[in-house]
C-alpha cells in the first residue's frame, strides 16, 4: 500500500436537511432517497450492511441486498440456516446501514426482524432468474466446503435434477423483514458539520430529532 490512509481526506457536500421540510413519517423520505440512490449508484443502490448479534452478544456484519420496502419494513432474502439466519433466530433484531457515496448520504435503520409470509417468499423466489433459484439449493450457506469443485459438482447435480421442471423454493430459504424502530438520515456537509435527523418510533408514533454531527 503506497498511500497513508490517515492522510486521506474528503469534504462532503449536499443539500441541507431542514426540519420544516422533513415528512412526519421517515418511510416516505427513505423511499425518496432510495429512488435517487438507484439512479446515482446503479445496481449497487440497494446494497446495505446488515448487522446481527449471536447468542453470546457478539456482532457480525455483511452486505446484503434490499429487495422490498413499504410501511411494514425493509425486506431481504437469505438462507434460514446461514450464520445470519441462526443469529436472527436467537436475537430477532438487526441494524442496517445504506451508504451512497455519490450523494454523500447515509441511512441507518434499527428494528425487530420477522419472517415474511410464505406467499411473499414464494412470489419473490419465482421472480428470480433460474440460475439464482438453483443457487438457493446449491449453496449450503456458511458451511465449510473443501473447494470450488465441490460447489460446481453440486450445481451440476441440481441442474440435472430440475431439468425441464419448475424449481420450487427451498423450505430453508426465504425473506426477512426489518420492522424499523429507528431510522436516521445523514447528509454530508462541509467541515464535517453533517446533518443528522433521527426518527424514533415511540408508542406507535414517529418522533423526530436533530443530532449533533
């Protein structure tokens, strides 16, 4: 590495977040920001860091893809037997972080996690490309495997097993919904004087606060 990371600097710029222009419900603003991010960041606009904790309280984080959002929450899909699936089964709460560098924007979400309905998981699975459907069967996610060849041979076996057939959704694969209890919007500003507006759900209603950067 030839650069000293301590010397890397970036000055952020963006429109200011004014409380008078913020909606009563954060989900409205989130969908607006997400639409702009999908234009600015392309196919990476729906990427988010998902943080969970295991039964010992140790945190774990990885990047997953947002696949749905409405007033109920934010949805992603995964293998229920994966590390994150086991962690969410034990501690059904999670944190999400969206980072959109071209917009100098970040969104943090925290909340309880629930499984989406089987019908929702079935509908989404049916919409996936066939190769992705096979991948849900092939990948015994997070399990140690001997090498890449093992994975490729397993893929071939499933391709042969479902040749000419509709691929069903594995019972160990489906959707999770993060039900927001907190959503924070961060807009980068010059001199590190960033705008931070946080929404918290209290007694079924959203309350809004400005935080120091």
